[in-house]
C-alpha cells in the first residue's frame, strides 16, 4: 500500500489532536466498518465534516468486522478500506482500530487519546447507552446523525443484492 499521510496511527492521532486542541479546533470522530462504501456512508461522512474543523474516522479492523458481521466479512481488508476512506475530501484523517472488541466497542483507547469534541453515532446504535457512558467519561459530546433508515440501502443489503445477481 502506498503511504497516505491521511492514514494515521494512534500515536500520530494523539499528536494531531493535541495540536488541534491547542489551536481551539473542533474535532469530530466517527467509527464504522465501511466495507462497501455507498451513498449513505458518503452523506453521513459529509455531515460529520460539517460539525467541526477536523474529522477523524476510525474503521473497524478485519478481526472486529469478522466478529460483528460474520464469517464472510469484511469484503475488503482494512488497509484497502482505509485507503478508500482516506481518498474522500470530507475525511481529514483515518485510522484502523487496533483495540480488542469488548461487546460492540473497540475504540475507547482512541477516544481517550484524541478526546474529540463530537462523537458521531447513528440513533439506532446497538451500543448507544454504553457509548454515552464512555463519552461522558472523556468529556466528549455525542451527536446523533439524523435518521436515514429506509432512505438508503445498508452495506449488508447491498452485498445481498450483488450476490443475488451472481
């Protein structure tokens, strides 16, 4: 994989966040799988970028996606998913989550390191209550993405349709 300066490590994310906090910049943080990127993803990411000055997106590791989504996932390995996301203008930085999965959370360490101003979640997040507690612990404000359920196809639905075509 060609080096992309937008794909960062935890250590680099912490350095960047420290600088941004000193500069008074607002950091927006979101996590996700982004296995097969579609219009629902793009609109959510653009919405996130509009909430602050710098948008950091963390993608689930291959191990996490396999545990959460099943044995046939991910479709694309984490390095390729990171590269696709980094190519988007609305994403300032992307990192691959390297924390072990605890329930449905694999990103408390990165939250503690970057302490974003806003932590974007979908309103139907299955771990919303646990994530609210975690956000409060680090002084992070949760922002809920306006509901789009039914407006766009999900990645799982998209994969099913593609497989049905053969």
